[in-house]
């Protein structure tokens, strides 16, 4: 498996654990910065490498009127401030080819949302941008099907590739994580991330309101990536 360099860290290399964490969407500069500082303090104390994640635009909300974030220009400026002040790598979602050029100026990892993982133009353009790429496995795909996504990225010349397991559609608004998914996707030669928060969603279970199942966990340690899962 090829280790992926993200800022000063190797994903799937010598680091036994790397955390990608932050609010789902940017809700304001000071609030987002406060969250980033808090997570950074905890991860520094525990010695866990930390990559900050927040979306500047959540384009796949259930309702047209749902809050999506501050948008590309303002959101990237906020993420750049966090990157510069805390000296942490940044990951965020991109939804269209047109976003990639500006996003790549700030982000260390370009993340492709699950519902867009088969969009060839988007995948290929992310691969050409010169940054590491993380693709979230579609809820509708078998783990082995991600080999085609990896192949598209490799065709673009991209080798710093990561895949994310975030659950598979199980019906009746439920997602399920098949733990066999991790070795299957890792066999494609790339590190695999586990998105623990999105895996416990009940998508569409409350109409236009997001439901996340309750579970006992350390609140801030929501996203874990490991090459040895």
C-alpha cells in the first residue's frame, strides 16, 4: 500500500492513527476557528496527527432551504486562516470541476463526496490538481467497485489517493458498515479512512432534518484514518 503525504504526515505510513475532524460545515469564522483550536489542543496533548475538515458548501442537502455554508470564496478564506494560524493540513469537499483551481490553493486534500464518486470529469480534474485526493465510497457501491475510481485518478497521473468508508445503503433510511470493506479497498493499494459520523446517519429519516444515531464515543474524535484497519 502506498503511503500518502498530507502536510507533515503520512497516511497509511508510520503513523498508527491520523484524525480528520471538524464541523460538518463552516458556520462562521470565529466558531470554526474555536473548534479547530480545541481539536488541535486535544490532538497535540494525545500526540495524534490532525487534519482539519469543514465544508464551505454542502451541496447535497435534503432541503433547498437548508444551510449550506458560506460558499467558496468566504469559506476558503476561513480555512486558509485556520491553516496558517494552527499550521494544520486542511481537507474539504469539492463538488464541481470549476471549484478545483481555487480550492487547491488552500486545501491539502481535495475530497470528493460519496454521491459524486463516479463523476469522471470531477475525479479526473481533482487528480490533475496536484493535491492529495480523498474519495468517499458511494453508499450505492460495493467496496471493490472503487477500483474504477482509483483507476481514473491514476489515469490523471495522481498517486496520492485515499478512499473513505462511510456506510452502504441498507434501506429504511439506514446505513450499515461492512468491516470487510476496509481490507477490500486497502487491497487496491491505497489508505482507507473510516468516517464514523456519517456511517451512523439515518439519511432522509426525518424528511429534511438530519438524524445521527446516538452512540457513546469521545465527542471530538469523529473521523479516524488508519492504514492498518
